[in-house]
C-alpha cells in the first residue's frame, strides 16, 4: 500500500537522478556518477517500498481460504506460520482476497505443511502495537513483511482441503530441510546439542530454550546460531583447501568452481532456502564468478552488489536486523580486519592463525556493536575470550554435520559421526555457558539513539579513511563527530539525572508500577513479576529501564505494606514526591472526595460505571491489566457513552505521568 507523498518524492528523486546521471555520463566524473547512481537506486527503492504506517482494512469475513507460505515453527503451545489469504467469505458470498496473516495453531491440531490449502473459520484481528514504552514493536516488524493481521486457531476452527499450491522449488527445498532435521534428530540424541546443531546447520532455532540463547548472546557468539556468510565461508575455505591441486590447471579451476558453487547452493537448499543463506550465497557467487568473466575479484563489489540486488527485490529488507548485522559484520571483516591483522606479525603458524581469528572477531564486533546496542541494549564483555574457541569449534562442527547428514543412512559410520557431532556441540555449549557464568559477562543497560548510531558509524568511516589515505582532514572530521557524540551523551545524561515520572505498565493479568527519579527506580509489582531475571520483567521493562538510563532498581511486592506503601481497608496509598497514588483493590461503598492525584483500579474491584460514579464522581481513573477483560470492555463502552476521562491500559497502553 503506497501513500501520495512517497509517490511524489520517489518520482521526483527518480526523475532528477536520471536526468543528472545522463548529463554527467558524457562528462565523466567518477565520484559524482557514483553518488547519482546511489540516489537513483534510493529513489527506485522508495517507489518500490510499501507504507508500513497504515494498517489496511480487512473485510469482516466469516471464513477464508489460505495457503501456507512456510513450514510452521514449533512453539511451546502452538505452531506458528504465515499464510496468504486467496479468498474470503462475507455477506454470504466468496470474494477474492490478497492478504498475509500470521497463524498460531493449537498444538493439538494437525500440523500443516508448506503449500497446504486451509479453510479457516473466523476473523483475523490486527496485530497489537507495543503497549509499553521501548517494548519490541512486533506490529512494525510484521508490517515490514506485509503482515498486518494474526489469528489463533483451535483444532476445530480449520480444515486441510487436501490441495497444495506451493512453488515446486520451495517444496523441494523444504522437503530436503525436513529430511535433514529428522536425520539430525537421530544423529544427535542430547536435546540441547540437537537444538544448537539444528540452529547452526539448518538455521532453525525453534528447539532452543531462551536461557541458552541468552548464554550465546552474552558470549558474543549468537551469530553462529544464524546460518550466514560465516557458515558459507567455512565451506568455501575447506573446499578450496581440498581442491587446491585441481586449481593448478585451467580445466581444474573450472571444475573446482563448479563444485564449490554446487556445494554452496546445495547447502542453501538444505536450510530451506533461508534468506540469510541466500544473501551470503549470492555475495560469494558474485565474487567467485568474477575470474571466469575476466573481471578483477573485488570483495567490496561482491558485498555491495549482493546487497543492491536483494534491496532491489525487497527494499524493506533494509530494516531486517539480521540483514543489518550480517552486512555490517562482513563489511568490518573486509575493510577493518586486514589493517588490524598487520599490527602484529609473527613467524609461528599457530599463533598467527590465532591472531587472525582474533582480528576477525574484533572487526566484526567493532562494526556491529552500535546496531547490537541499539536493538538489544547490551554488549558481550568476553567476546575476545570466547570467539576463538567458538570459531574453532564451529569450523569443525559444520563439515562434520554435513558429512554426517550425507552418510546418515550408513549404520555404523553414521553413529560414529553422530557421536562426534554431539561431542563438538557439547564442547561449544560448555564454552558459551562458562563464559556467560563469568562475572560481568555482559554490559547491560546500554542505550543508543538512531542519531548516535549514525555518528558512531561516521566516526568509524572517517578513521578508516585516515588509515587508508593518511590525510589529516579525515582525523579532524572524526574529531568533530566525536565532539558531537559526546555533546549528545552529556545532554542525555543531564536530562535523565533530573527525570521524575511514574509509569503504570501494561502487564498481562498483573499490576506493575515504576516510580522513577533520576537514575533510580522503585518497582512495585505482583510477586510473580519480580522474580530475578524473570522473562516478564525482561520482556516488558528491561529495555525501558535501559532507555531511561536506570541504574538502580529497588523491587517491592505490592502485597507488602512498607514505605512508601500504606495499607488501607480497600487498597493501598502510595505517597511519592508529594504525589498521592491510590490503588483500589476492594469495592468502596461510600463516596470519596478527591484524596489522591492518581487512582488505579485493580483486581476487578468495581463492575459497573454507576458504582464508580457514585464513589469517585468524574475523577480520572486508571484501569490496569489485573481487571477481568470482559469487565473492562463493559466499563469502556459505558465510559465512552458518558464521556468519562477514564484511562484503560489494555486499550491505550502504559500510563505515563511526568512529575
């Protein structure tokens, strides 16, 4: 779906860029021509990109027919998959449709396969926006994949029609991937090791538990869990080494190239043609085909050329975190690692290889850390310690896994390879878990804005120019941007030191309030929410506290009557910074004067608007998620009818009060 401004601006950019491009093409101008080409493709991408700001309306369907677009992922209680709606039923008739929907199918139902045609009863609902500040925006994430609606299905709400409308090459790729998964399950008997092997070899993390993923993130090794250029590079390096003798002749080089390309793309098929593998395989294909076409091998051109092709096909891929991280890491390895590697030279082969692996890790982490901090608010402290071991074990594990899958039908040999694969994966997990167990294994609470990320990359680019061109102007530019970055950081620090606000958070079936002053926060919540390192806290509040520069958090259960909580017959009174917050948990029979600045209704204390009006009059009330859902719907309808200034957190999201 496009909007008018995008059409106009995109068309103007396209026209102007094309005109200037044609004018300068005759006169030359290498850098001017390159800049205008960049503007031209930017304009084309803008035209190609659909809007993600508006949610397209879906007809009020009673049933619809959809095709499964990808193999379902296995979750704790459901199967998750994307479908494309082909037709829907409303007003008693079927109508053609074209809409993507995210399905969550109950695990007790039959698991569909790619290409299956489903007949579904019911109406999909729009994807909810984030209900808390700094919470992951899942709606925007899905909108960049052109998905705006979701639907949870019980076993009785859909049927398989028996038809299949999948694309043949995807059907084949997914079938190979499913066969590989089943073979891997037989080869690796330990659950955790199987989950990691599946993630590394096939790019599927659905079997991994959150704790293990966090351990990989803390060790700076989470990249090995996503099949990417790292894995493709391992295969190419090993194949090049094995085919070294064949490269001495002309026909041998051609034979080696064919073997490498076939192996690389077969591995892409093995992973189900996953997007990260296709990106990496495309980049290496461009690089490897340079010599046969009598072109100079240029890794930078291969990197940017593959990105250009992918973004021309799908401009919204630019917003993909995996796309950003993979290309940033490869860019760092291409442009920064050679310079770092030259700092230390040694004659010992083993030490030289260890230093080479270390510089690869430093270059990749250096370029990706602004993106990682921006999205995940943390940075691994011991990545230099863990990465050489992770890289070594990963390099050994991938070839063993491919050979084991290839010979999985050979009885004794497959068992030996499966045992070897299990031991390598076990060692890899141990290194990661031990690293995570070290004190201060990750720096948490870090936060960067988009502008600060841009300034950091600008500083990196200017410093790289200083190293390459040896001209002082690059250094002055880096110094200027560094001053701007420090100024922004100082202003943010000063602002957060003087902040004072209260937040009533949107937490499912619970109450949670944050009282924030400067870099300190008092968190009042139900006991279940306050569990150390609990997933509810990490999901709802961790990023918000990092973004607001909260350094010290004091946890206090709501049920415990201690300062600043005062117990009342019908609830609790909290006096903080001269403001009174009343938590109402039990019905009140008499009218109450305005004794509080903020009144929070929780635990379904009131059931009718009339009763609330009798007690509180037209005071502003806040209803949180601890109230029954059906009661909130009734009260909200009555409040809208009467024009009452009531705030419903399940509808509007978290309530923020800046004091």
